[in-house]
C-alpha cells in the first residue's frame, strides 16, 4: 500500500494533507473511545504493541512492488481484533512513520497519502464489526465468515484508496490503468490469507486466556461481550 514516489506530486499533494487531517480525526475518535472504555494505561500499552506489530509487518514480512504500489501483509483486521480500533489506528500511523524515518526515507513524502490509505478503511472496519459481530460474542469466537468480511472490507478499502491516488496523480491512461489493475489483483490475494491469520491469532489468544484475560495487553472485547 506504499504508493510509489512520483505517482502524486506537486500541488496535488495538498489533497493528501486534507485527507490525512480527516484520518487524524477518525483516529482520534477511535482512540478516545478506547480511553473512555478501558483507560489511558490500556490504550497506551496496546498502542505501543500495535505500533511494534505494524512495523514488523511492514519491514520484516515479505513485500513486493506491484504496479503503482507495494503489496504488504498488513494484517489490519488482526490488529483491530486483538488491540482494538484506537490502538490499531495509532499503531498503523506510528509503525508507518517509524519505517519511513529509519528504513525507507523515500516513502516519507508520501506519508500523508499512505496514512490515509491505512486509517480510513480501519474506521470502516470498526463500523462493520459492530454490525456483523453480535454484542454478546467475544472476538475469540469470531467465525471465518466474519473474519473474511472484516479482511475484505479492510483490504478492499486499501485497494480503493491506492487506485484513487494513482488515478488522481497520473490520470486514466492505459498504462496507469493496467498498473492499478495489477496492484488490485495482487493485493486482494491477501484476503485469502488474512482471515486465517485472524483466526490463528484469536485461537492463540483463546489458549492464553488465563494469562491475557483482564490485562491491558489485549482488547477487552477479545474475551468479553461488548
């Protein structure tokens, strides 16, 4: 989801500042909800853990340039389920920033673009989870179908934003359209993997319920109804 340098440039970058500001509002709302529900200590703890996880996913796990961007196994829905929406938002923005500052400075000019691409779909996933996962269901009991819906929403949102930035920056020429299509096709393959990762991580959390339940390390909803 790292948009390639030069895809959006010059005065067009101003739009990214606006969308990043909107993303910050979404992230702040999700963060405040977590603080109100679980307190600042739990929020900060999970935010740090989510940031570490995102950095590892970006920098350590395999990632490949395809078309106008890169294909990453971000595991956005996994981070959402385990740490909650607020810490996930902080983790996505923070992990992306750390990677750019220390390992990929060529991505820093596109930071506002990339953070928008990550955070806005997370807000959509947070709303979707409330609709498809009953309040009485702890996340360790999430089904494959529910995990697939969350993953599809998140990855689909990323593909849609990358396509928007590519078309906004480079227009509707045949080559650009082909690059967008190749990225979208490659990225949606992640949907086949992420729900399995969600269920595997949740199964591990269920096994470790005696250690993690009631702690600040994981989202309270992992083990408890809403």
